[in-house]
C-alpha cells in the first residue's frame, strides 16, 4: 500500500533523526552523547532497524571516560580507522584530496550550511557527512509538508548525488576497519549501523555508488591537503553540530 504524504514526511524526519544520532555516536563523546544516541530508536521500523537497536543497547551504561579513550584509539591522528572520506579507496581520485573536500564543502554551502566550529574538522569527516544527510532528509520533509515540489526535487537530487559520489563510496570500508581494530561494542555497532543506514539510504534514493576499491586507508599526505578548503558560507546558516548536541539543522 502506498504511503500517504504524512507517512512519507514522518519517515523522512525519522531518518533524519537517525542520521544525526549516528553522527553523535561517532563524534567525540560528552555527557550528552548517551541521550542523543537514543534518537536511533526512531529508525526501529527501517530495514536496518535491528542494527540501530543494537547501538542503543551497546551504549547503555558505558562510562563517557571509557568511550573517550576508545574514540581516541579508533579515530585519533594515528588511527587505522580514519573518519575522513578522502582517506579511503579512490576517494582521493585524480583531483586530489583538496578538490574532493572542496566538492563536499560546496554541497554544504549550496544548502546554506557550514561546519560547526566546535566540531573543528574537515568537511569530509563522517560526522559532518552524516549530519548533511540528516539535513537533506529534514529539508526534503519540510519541502513536502509545505507543498514545495520544486524544492523537494532539488533536495532529493542533492541527496542522491551526495550518496552516489561521497558517503556511499567509503562508509562500508570505514565500518570494516573499525571491526578489524577490535572496537568496543559501542563503536563496533555504531560503525556497522552507519554502513547499514547509508546502504539503505542509497537504495531509497536510487543511488548506485562505486564502493572504495581498497578496504585499507591511504595515509599518504598531499602538499595541498593540509588545510580545510571550505570557504565562508552564507551568513547566518549552520550545520547541526553533533559535538553540540542532538540535531539542529537551521537557518537563523
């Protein structure tokens, strides 16, 4: 039975909550992280719902200090699980890391979004990419609710493109690396759920990304990739910072 418009909008907003909940699970933990991870319960009815429920269970009762130590081990500077798109497979491509990061940042700017200063990361970080997907899902829901079919079409196309050219290409390799590093259950389940969620979003958007050819990261440095290329975005816009708390994607 086809979904009603109300059901479609509810589904989009639930998926947006899941995207931002996963982002929070993979961001540096703080006292608000456990509560934010509960947002993953919004996706229990999705095909990947079991993996999301597993994350919530794995996070219960784990001290923030233990989470912080494991986060540093898994995702710190010398990690074998780099949380950046351009560290994986062919994500560097012929243009180099700087151009790929600029492409990601350009998509953020196109929707009036910017990185949270508190995140203090490159635009191709897993947290930023998940939050951008969450932002697109929310904006798509809002456009449908307001009857703005043109805006909904543009947003859907952007989501398809971002999954096809960016997030869908590398997250599975990232999750595999987290598993290989013997991550504690909180992060092992979060990484696996992220891969399952992105795979589900690709299917829902009709995206067929070319997965990273290598399942090990490329840690070579390029002379032009030492600084974030993101230019100043539109004034007054911000990306819902996972480091700040559960999801706010707003234009102020």
